[in-house]
C-alpha cells in the first residue's frame, strides 16, 4: 500500500485526474491524499483550500452595498443565489421588507441559476474521459446557453450578474423575458434524454457509494444528499423568497443507490422537475416596484442574521454579524461544495483509479466554493 496524492487539473500531485474540458473544477485546485493498493483506493483524505481566496475576509472589509458585488465570486455557477442569500441576511438585520415583485423575480433568478449550473455539471459528466463524448458534441450545452441567455437579458452578465441590491434588484425583467424562459424550457426538455444516455455511458454503476448515514454525518446537500436517500430541499423544508407560494409545484427527486451515477441521475431529474417551478413562477410574478429607497450610508444595527438558499449543489448560506458599523463585523459562508467534498473520504475507498474522475466529479463542487 502506497500513499499517493491525487489532484485535479493543474493541482500538483502524483496522479492527475482528467475531469474533461467542461467540469467546473477541471482546471484544478483540489487534491486528495490517498492510500492506494494495486489499482484501488484504500483511503482518501480531501485537501481543499489551494486557491486561498479569503472571500469572507474580503466581504468583512467592504460596506454592505459593496459586499454584494463580491458575494457571487465563490460559487461562480450559482452566482445569483449567493448574492440573494447575502442580501436576504442583510435585509433581515436592517428590517427591510422587499417588494413582492422583487421577491418573485429573485426566486426566478435562483431557479435559472440552479438550472444553468446543473446542466454544466451534467454536460461535464457526459464528457468524462475515457468513456464520455467529445466536448464539442456534449448534450446539454445548448440548454445551458439558453438559461444563460435568460440571465444575461435581465442582468447584463452571464457569470457574475451583480443584480441583487439591498431591498430588491438592480434591474426589472425585460418585456420579452417570458419568451426567453419558454425557449430555455423547451431546449432543456429536448436535450435531456440524450444527456442522460451519455451520462449512463460515461459513469459506471456502483462506484463511490455514499451511504445515507455518511451523507447525514458529513452534512452534504443537494443531489449528493438526495441520491443517498436524504429527502431534503430548502425550497420545500424551509421556504423563503416566493417558495411558500410554490409548494404545489416544487417536487424533490431522491434515490437510494448513493453511487456516482445516482447523483447525476438525481441532478438530471431535478432539472426536469424544476422546469414546472420556473414556468409557474413566471406566470405568478406580480406587478410593482423592484426595490426600496435606502439612505446614502447603510448602517446595520447590532445583531446577527442567517439566510440560506438551495443551489444546484446544495445549501448556500450567509451568516452576517453586525456591531452597528457600516461594514459587517463577521461574515460566514455555508457553501455546498465544502461539505460535498469532505464526504469523498467516506465514499472513495474501494474505487478503482480508472473510475476516480467519475467518482470525484459526481460530488458536485466548484473550486472557488471550497475556499472561504
């Protein structure tokens, strides 16, 4: 038995995993300290933290308005969700009631971010070496582009929308936004069968099984938790934004297999289930204002607040502590990637080295989301 460092992308390691060109963390910044016997992993200890982003300290060094501009930099696939979670925590501190139209549009932005992020994870799975399709032929990319187009037409940005404001949103939805949403829904439905078929070819059954008990122990979230039998989703269990009024259409997909393929299957089925949530949400968006007037200087009273939303990878939360100043005294991020990656240590033992790319990729993480 030998100790081996396994890394992704450009991360320095004894063995480099090729996650393909489309995985959101294929460029690197994750290492696993593994004990290997023959061609199988005996134990694995994840080593995140190579980016040293210091996101929390950067947020604490800026006033409340400025902090929102940085909030979307850690999970760059679910950027709008990160912004809205931090804005919601600050609004709780300030006692601000967000206009109803802004609440519904925020909910739509979260759902669009969830869909686009999930589709990139799924397309990345479909192209995993050595069994995956070529990236140029990856199903799901057209659907992701359609959702990014929805985001861009409202916010002007595809990666960092910077649309959340304390008390609402920076921009209202354009008049033709419904047409863009309908197109994205149609493209997603048409591409999903080919995408699921490609994933079944690229990701073998039975690898990197995470039991229900281990999933609960490591506090994983999203499809990683639900594929191990944990029936949980913040949109249904702790509904905020407009989700209390969408309970009739929110459907949570679960599985009991707990392996890599099950994680991707749950993610794919959840995308399809959420299309009804998106369509219904747009139908119910009311008229009205999208923000509230704020003083020139925003100063939060002493206290603390926590807001958490369901991203494509799991819970994404922000805890904010104020001592009465114009900047937060403490910001603590609850990121989905960190919990998901830590659980690899429980699931990877017994995995063949040849199956490691599919196993690691199935834990749904973004490198920036690992470093707070």
